[in-house]
C-alpha cells in the first residue's frame, strides 16, 4: 500500500509547523484569492462566513465519486460547510451557501477521519476545503498521530491560491479541483468571481507540479496525482473547449478529467436564464469530442455528483 504523503511530514514535525503557519494567516485571512483580510480567530467573517473552526455537514463512505476514488469500499467523504465561491447554480447550496453543518474542534474532525478509515474507505476526501486549510491541517496532525494512513483527497472548486496550496505540498496525495468556467464574465455572473479562470489555471498548475498525473494501484484505486472535474453547462457557458485545450497543452495530455453531464437548474437559477435548463445529451457528447480533440487521453465519462 502506498504510504500517504503527510505521514513523513508528521514524523518530522513539519505537519504541525504547517498547521501553525496556516492558523497565523487567519489573523488577516488571505488563504484564498478573495484575500478578505478579516480576523477570523476573533469571529470576523469574510466571504466564506467561516471563523477559526470548520463546520462539517457530513462524513460518510461515498459511492458516487469517480471510480479510482470509490473502488469497492467507497471514498471517505467529508463535506465542509461554506465556500469561497458563490455559484448561483450550486446543487449543494444548503451546505455551501446556507452553511448547514456543525462546528467541530480539531479533535472531532480527526475522529471523523479515523472513523472513515475504520469503515474501510479507500481515502479521506475533503469536499470544499479551500477556506478551512488551517483547520484541516490541525485535524490531520492529530489524526496522523492516531495512525491515520489513508490518502488525502483535496476536493475543491478550483478557486485556490498557489501560496496557500504551498502549505499543502507533501500533505495532499490527490488533488481534485473543478475547472468551472473559462470566461471571466461568466465566472463573475454566476460565481461572483470574475478572476476565477485565472486563479483556477494557476492553482491547477501548482497542484500538478506537486503531485503529477494520477497514479493508480493494480486494483485501479487512486494513490496520488491530479484529477480534474469539468461540468458541462448549457450553451457552452463553461468554455469546455478552452478548458480542455489548457489541460492538454499546459498541464498534461495524461490529466485525468471527468467531463460531467449532470447539470440541472438549482440554487438561484430561474426564469429565462441561459442556465434554466438541463444540459442536453448532444451538448455532453460535443464536450467529449472537444476533450478528445484537445488531446486529453484519460477521460472519465460516467457522471459524478456536482460539488
């Protein structure tokens, strides 16, 4: 079994130092591209509306993830409440926008990770971790001290800052970001983040630099590497062709990419909005053709849940 990256850092004391360094940045929070600058340790909230501790919505073995994560025993998925994006069509809006969940201490979060390991999950999969990196590192240090040894999956919306990701180098085994939008105008309209495309490109470059292409064990279970999700939107609003060309040319043609088809109107989408309809089968098939034409060789074509 492949030893997860964070164990060596834990044994060296470096994981605890990283956790402390991340916590210090909460004093004028600059952990994501929004750079809100608020004092989160004293109760000030920025865009993500999260303080010092993380809010967790659920922790369970999940069987709807990509096959390399799910395997036969499931991906140990922990849903973090809150988000640094404001996607109008979010299909988990009750978690990301309404922040339904329970605030947990580092010890409680560590125990949630260890419980998933006892259940036999293939990995610990942190969904929407960008805004809680300090709390994640703190909990991981405790869990590692209690023999957590599963690969760690960083499952983000892609709106990540490379300097914050640097705190996770040698910690994260598998990066799984979304690449949601190519056009800044679309990103601004639907996610309140016109700079999303620029930051997503920078983040994915850094993630790939750290972990490389996705590596699987003999049973087809992911051990380390990059996996990118791209949700096809109606009327080409996700910019699929450009996203795929970027991944193939500037990251790697061996990038494992899930071209997802299951968009449907949700959240704040209504009326005559271009996103007020489902993606058609024809649009998904065209997206797959664009991905192949771009030179991507590892496509996961089965549906996966939207994050």
